[in-house]
């Protein structure tokens, strides 16, 4: 499992690169492309897309750094690696899709890298375990951790504890 876990950190890094490149191309294009006499970057819809892209990438980057830190420290990092891979690959797909949206018809032109980023992002959701598998790994680790913890749960009104 450790080999897969380490690979997931690597895939997350690859996905983060794709996501960041998608942000870069969308940001640059939005500042150069004009509509109605102004750069499209001045439009709320474009700014919202760019903001959501940036937030998704930073969240995934922090998860990946945490997984790498735990790995380097010799601690268990299975759950964190799965979380990093899941969030980074989904961020890459979202960011590359949004980059195509920002570029409009230019997003499908092979001269622009956005269409390649989308294809590259999609595969990161598949190898080293699909997104669905990552959810299973994460939940499985959470349930094991919860079974080890002793957390008293409040009983429901009218219900006696232990019954």
C-alpha cells in the first residue's frame, strides 16, 4: 500500500501542475481578450471562475504538502495521500474545464493548450486509483480511526444508552 500511497502524492503533484497551467492560460487570455470594449477579466463571471480555480488549487496543494510531510516524517499517510490525489485530480479537471470555458471557442483550438490540459487532467482521476477508490480509502481510514477513539456519543431523547 505504501507504494500506491507514494504514487498518489506524485499524481497529485502532476494534477496540480495541470491545474496551475490551466489557471495561467485562462488568466492570461482573460486579460488579453476584449468584449464590449474591455478585457473579459473585468466581467464577474470570469472573475468567479478564476477565483474558484485558485481556491481549488491551493486547497489541493496544501493537502499534497501535508501528505508529503507525513511521508517524509515516517508517519502513516495513506488517508492524506488519497485525499491529496482525489482533490488535486478533481481540481485539475475542474480548472481545465473552466479554462476552456474562459477561452470559449479558442479552448478547442490545438494552438491553445487548454484542450490538452483537459485530456491530461481526466487521466489523473483514473490512475493510482479512481476517485471512487480514493473515497473508499479515505472513509476506510476514517472508520478505523473512529473505532480506536473513545468518543462518548449523546443519546437521543427518550433513549437509554446501551439499548
